[in-house]
C-alpha cells in the first residue's frame, strides 16, 4: 500500500523501488497463538504482568535500559516477567 501511494506521486520511480517484507506473519494466513498457550510455553502464569520486547539485539537499541528499568517494575509487581526476543550481536 505504501509503495502504491508513493508511485501515485512519483510514477517514474517504479523501476527504482522494491518492497521488502517485514517478516511478520499475516494473521489471516497463520493465526497467532492465544495468550495462555504462549504464556504456558514460556513459564509465565496467566496472572503475571508480562512485558515483551521484540527487537534487533544491537548496542544502539539500548536493551540494557529496559532491563535496568524493569527492576522498578519488579519492585512494584514482583510477579512481573520480562521476555526479550530477537537476533543480533547481543543475543548471548
């Protein structure tokens, strides 16, 4: 949709534009799993507050800030869980 809108404004750019899929599954083709199933797989109780970060794990993303800030969340909500998903240099 974005490419089509761009080409309406700049029709000469068609040969210079490409669409790069973002890697997110279309829920119409591959339905998402329900929350209880995902929580159970990752050992998170249904009642626990859950924070999920899906990101490229690189220094400039400053994931350490999230981890440090989550200490305050845990003080207020001891049962809270943090899950970080992604690939990158900081994965290990």
